[in-house]
């Protein structure tokens, strides 16, 4: 299995270009199930999660090609409505095929995603939403089965904003008969990207990006060509790495408006941020001020940036409190950071107190999930000595060519086998 080796201590300098967003691409690709024709997606990142959803769609019968960041999916060939365990277990986001399959074919069977390193991650709101649209849901031997002659529009209220839940229900409601309203919907930019794509396909949606999304169902959708938005979490990861190494990095091809929370918190650490069009320059400060964060649904500080920010706070001047409010078990990286000499204590499961130190020391560490792996890379970049990160397959699920991008910024980082 591949490992990442980092000789720490180098300032990052230069320019890096951000790839398309994994979490925007996945629902877009799932939306092609709704269409009896060929959908085209550009700026698709080359990642394991994309390979996983492509395999899943091919297994359903779709014809897919993926070349030079362009993925085409021909939904005309779909003849199977069952997403099998072997494919779903590789990626929880496979649940995104449930809404579109039942909307187009009136029947879907999707392996129930299991727990995950960062939390239990139930899908109850996806299922109760589909029931509200008239689907009959049953569970059988680890599979969720949803059936409906035709979905019927309805009011759906989410107890808490759920990103993939909102996406699944949007994709279901666009082909339902009549009007639907999604209340307390997630507002992430990825939701807006999906709504824009569905609108291009002929769907009638308003309010995406706000907590209330209104959808008027249509009888069918037509193929569209959609560009994936830049990955705001990849952008944030490079920005935090720039601040942590006291570097000077221009992050190109991002949408600064999508990373407002991260920019504010980085400014509070003393970093200088310059925004010009689609690029953000981060100049790290010699003295990194400690800053408290609380993860929240968009536009709050993203849970997907919590681990990376914690790595930065390990070398801040002072103490910072990190409150993870989205997932119940998203501090596994803290134990690995402790092995690198960080001073972190966790209380009540969801609060971390990080007491800043002058430096971290390199150590062999293990990635436990995608964003934890990015946090360990940042820690390796600032630590004294050679850090070896194992289980980097987690990182390959969501960061395109990360070691090449960091190398181009002057990091001493390589993949070893
Ligand atoms: N939740 C429920 N019931 C549900 C759905 C969610 O209780 O039916 C809870 C979750 O357990 C969690 C909260 O609601 O406590 C929010 O979870 P959400 O459903 O929004 O998460 P998700 O849709 O499964 C997406 C991203 C995650 C990201 C979260 C939060 C994709 C494919 N995944 O997950 O991304 O952390 O939103 O922003 O979009 C990552 O990229 O590393 C990643 C984990």
C-alpha cells in the first residue's frame, strides 16, 4: 500500500490550481440517471470516489467514458435498479443513486451504507423524504428498497440540513407529479451546482442555496453539459497549508465566495489574504494566532476543514477550542497529531482544546479518513524530520494529485510504495 513521505520544514511558495469538487461531481454524475440520453460533465477530478460512482453507473447499465476531466454518462442503457453492496461499500455517497433511480424507474434497491470512521451517518432523512413523496420503503438483507408508481410532490422538512439528503430529494422531486418544497435544506455550493445542472436538464427549481427549495415536477429531463465547480475544501486545504508553513501561495481557480468562513478564520490567525477574481493569495504570518472554530453547515465553517485547521492550531501562539458539531467522531486525527508532539485534549467527544507549541516532530502516522489525511500532510509539512503517512488510500478518494501539487509549491513530499 502506498505511503506519503514528507521531509518537513519548507515554506510553501508559488501557485496551485484547484480541481473540480468531488462533492459536487458525485451528485451531478448521479443525476445522469434521470436522463434517457448522454450527459456530459467537465472539470471532473480524477479521484477514487469518481471511479467508484462511474463503476456503479456502469453496473446499472449506463455507458460511461472518462477522458481529460470530461465524464460522459449515457443513461439510455440503464436497465438495472440495484446498487450492489460491493460497489456501495466503497463509498457512502453511492446513496445518491437512490432518489434518481426511484424517480425515473419507480423502483430502486440500494445497499444500505454502513457506519463510517467519522460517525454513524444515518440516511433516515433521505428515506423519510422519499416516503413523503409517496415511495414505499422497505429494508431487506442490508438493502433499502424504494417503490412508487410515480412520486408525488410534497412538503419535506429536514430535522437538520443534510447535504446528500437534500441532493437525493431534489433529484427525486424533479420528476415527481406536482410541487415539492424542501425546508431546512442544506445550502452548500454543491447543492446550487446540482440545481443548476437539473435546471439545464429541464427541471423547475428555485431557492437552491437557501433553506427553502421549491420544485415543480416535470415529466422528463433532457441531457445537459455541466461544468463541476472548483473544490472549496481542496482550496481551503492549500490555504491552511500555506499559513502553517508561513508560506506565500496563490490558490488559483477557486470561488472565493465559497470559502468565506475559511478566509475569515485564516485572517484571524494573522495570515494576509488577497483576493483577486478567482484566486486567493495567502501569506502566512510568523506568529500564528490561536483561533476558535465551530463547524457548522454552510455558510458556517466546514467540518471538512476542521482536521486541517486543527493541524494549523497545533503551532499557534496560544490555546484554541475546536468544536465539531456535525459528526460525532471526527477527531481521530487528533490522536495522530499527538504522536507528532501536539498538545490536544478532547472533552465531551466534540470539543478539542489545542495548546499551541513551537513545533511538531515527524513521526509515522496513519490516516483514518479523507480530511484526516490532509491534516496529517499539513502536520508533516511543518514537522521537524521525516513523516511517513500510511493508509493514504483515504486521501486518494478526494484529493487529485495532492503530492504533485504540494511538490510544485516546494514541499519535499513523495509517494512511496
Ligand atoms: N444525518 C442524519 N440523518 C440523515 C442524514 C444526515 O442524522 O438522514 C446527519 C449526519 O449524521 C450528520 C449531519 O446530519 O450528523 C449532516 O450530514 P450530511 O447528511 O450533511 O452529510 P453527508 O451528506 O453524508 C456530505 C459530504 C461530506 C461532508 C458532509 C457535511 C458528500 C458526498 N459528502 O456528507 O463530505 O462532511 O456533507 O458537510 O457531499 C468529505 O468530503 O470528506 C465528506 C465527508
